[in-house]
C-alpha cells in the first residue's frame, strides 16, 4: 500500500513527522472524553515498540497535516515523547474520510484469548522473548501471560468454545486445565453422547457458532472432571461384582495405613457396579429412590420421604439412592402412602415391585417443554382474539377468574406493567371509567376484558411468568387447541428423545428408523402441509392434571387440619433412629466388602434432611409450591439456616 510504483496513481505517501505538529480531526466520531489510564498504557506501548500502525492524515493547503483516523495514536505518541512517527498522507479526494473514520473505530476487535495465546507462544518460540518482555509489550502483568498458558492444556473443542465466547469462567478454566487431556476428552464425549445423534465421535464435537442454544453446562462438566477418584470404601458391591463390571482398584500410596485407600478412576464402571447393588443386592423389603422429570431425587410411587419430625412407624422402610455426582449410595426413610379412595395402605415394596433401573430420558426435554409453553401461549391468545366479539359473558367471567388465579398474578405492586407503561388492568379501568362513571359500551367491555385476560394468562414454563394449569384450562374453555400450529418442525423435534420420537412415529403409523434424525425427517415428510401436535403439547391433557392437583391439594389441607404438628417427633433427638424397628442388621450381598447396611443411620449425604430448620422448610415448600416446576425452583434456590 505504501510503495505502489506500478500504480498510475498513488493513494498514500509515507512521511515521518513530529506528532506535535499534527492537527486533531474536527469530525472525529469519538466524542467521549479519553480514558487517561488507557491512554497511558498506549503511550507506554508506543514508547517500547513505536507506532505499529501509522495514523492516516490529509495535507491542507497551508501544508498542515490533519488526522483522519488515528488521533489516539498521535496523542499518545506526544505523551511518549516520540520525536517523530510515521504517518500515511492520503492523496486522493476526501469524499469518504468521515465514513472511514467511523468504520475504522467500529470494526476493530480484540483478539480472542486462544488467538492471544497462539501469538504469545509464537513470540516465545520464534523471537525468544521472555514472558516479562511480552507482558510489557501488551501492557499486562506476567500473571496474565501465564494464565494464557493454561489454554495449551485444553481439549480442542473446549478451546473452540472459548474462542467463540462460550467457554468456562476463570475458575472452571483452571480446574479443566488441571485435568489430563484424556480425561477432558472422555468427559466431553460422555457429555455430548446422548445429546447428539449421527455424530461419529462426540468427543470431537465442536459447538455450532450459529446456534446460540448450543452451549455447555460448565458446572456439570467440571463436576465430572473433579470426581476422578472413586474409593473402595464408598463401594457397596463385592469383588465379584467389581470384576464383572471391570472395576480395577488402584492403591493410594499416601492413604493412612489403617484406611482402605483403594480407588478407581473409571466412573462408568464404578457407577454400573453401584447401580447393580441397588438393583440386585440391597436388603429385602427396601426400595430405591427415583428421579422425577427434572432429575431431582424423590420417593418411588406409593411412598413418601420422611424427615426427623415425622416420627417412626412399623411400616417405614429404608430407601437407597445413588448420587449422580459422588456415586455414593445414601440411605433415606420412606413410608407407604394411604390410598385416598379406599383408605388403605399399599403393600410393602420389594425389590421386584420397585426396580431402580437406569435413568431414562424424558420424551420431551426441558427446552421442548419451554417451547411448548410459548406455542401454547400464542395459541391461547389467538383463541381469545377469535371470541372477542361473541364470547359468552359467563365464559368471560370464568376466564377472568382463571386468569387471576394464575401463579403469575400478584396484585401487590402490579408487576405486569413495564417501565413508563400502564398495565392492562389499569388501562381497562381508565377506558371504562374515564370520568368516574362506567361507559355502557358492550364492545368496549369485551375488548378490555379480553385484553386483561391476555395480559395475565401465560402457558410459559416459568415460576415468575407462567400461569400453570389455569391457563391451560382456559385453552380448553376457548378451544385454543384449534389454534395450535403444526409442530412437526426440526427445532422442536430435536427436543424429543429417541424413545419419544419413536412413539410419535408409531402413533402416526410409521415404522421406527435407526436414528432420531431419520425419524424426524420421516415425520416432517409424513405431515407435510398438514398439522401435527403431540398430545403432551395440547391443552386437553390439562384436565386430568388439574383434577389430580386438586386432589393433592385437598389431601394436604386435610392433613394440615388433622395433624398440624407432630409433637412426639419434636421430643425426639432428630437424626437418631436407635429405636427404629428397621435398624436390625440386614444380611449383606454375599461377599459385600462394604459391610451390612447400618439400619437407617443417615450418612453425610442426608444430614441436611434432619436439620432443625427442615420443618420450617417443608412448611414453606408446601405453602408456596403446588407444581413440579415450583418445587424444583424452591429446592434449588431456597435455603433455610438456623440462627
């Protein structure tokens, strides 16, 4: 660009000038006050390395040079006391000077951390520069350079995630860098194995920069990397089961002499052996805890989990649960629940009645449920628009009652309004009572009533904005199912598990195919221009769920009236189960190296269950959460601590 002898007309001319003679650009798009600290950094950089990119200037009729773009470089060169700097004098017409000045500022972008690390590595190897010299050139401390070196210990796809701005935070990055590349690769492959279909090697999968939903839960990923050692002292299975599942113990040379320091780093083998013990070797009459739709631990069907204040009864049984993070087996107490219609208790569970098989992925994932909620909301609003002129007044009243009975409606503070806006409720009142007397206009009344219902009713899957079942019942009332769109499209079908898409194929009379991708394509082709809505996405299914929720609420209210507090349980020392009839030692699985089950003694994984604050937590949980989403949100975000 500087030396263009072959060109008929030169665009620029290189000169060396005193930066103090340069005039500032009067049309500089940067009008904000310069940051003194940033200017000082650039000045030190120029003092060390010089001006690496000459400012672009234009010569006036009087011979003075005015900066077009590069004002900051010129200003900081003066601060660095440079006697002269290179500039490029633009010789062509100035028709696009302002455009160039603005775009030059806007399109500049810092290098990504992986790019910076590659450059630092290149400076080390090719220029033989020390970290101190590189840090000085970058105006950074040496710790920053050493931090970049962590990237050399990253699995390729993780490095790519960092490069596109979806990498872990600084703490997780340190943890990942401490793990071996083989461990990183194994955990990455296991993480994406179930999420992806038709990919040859999930361990080499790279996030799609064009898909904002293609992300990694770094907490889960790092948790899997941290739990690299699983100790024999936590194993319930014996040596024969260990051999059958390929668990090979290694010796911890630094473990105390009186402790069993054997461990394995094979997570899958250890997990399979622990699960085998729960499935086949747990004491007779015990049960296995299960996971709900959201992956939370819960009692098996027909049982409820017990806490310290529940007291002890003859029918109580011990329940075992395999922690998905630590792979330790914890013990809990559960009790058979009474059947509402007959007032009788179900029989004691056995291993055959409640097998604890491997975790099965739900037919539709959480992101699919969220998409269903958004689609339902749009369908409900269309249905309400459709009946605005003809809706029966009693139906409208019922709709209002349902809307204001929704979980997302809070009267105090009226959170439905946005900043500087008036809520639908206040707007309706203002239009119906402009001068304090009601306007007797049936059309206006219908219009504002529907607007209020629409503003409140939401089928979103959210603790804060979703109305829950009331909005779905409203969908039945106003036939919102007729407004549901065709859901046979790729983005939604991807949220379904292979089992879920197989069921959908079967309902449509299609033969299951080898992969989920093939079945999605077949279902989309089969539906064509028609309409397909899975039963779980429609409104009709809310009817049974509503009746079940009412039944549960009635039972809870009856229990709270009949037994508001268990005084006997208060007198017990919580966490002590010495008088529990279930504490007799059970016969262990033959050869079980972990010893017999110690009755109902709670291990460290279940200590929180007998906390003094647990009764308070349970009371609030029951009072404020009536849905699965609510209970999940409560359990994840609310903690009670004794003063």
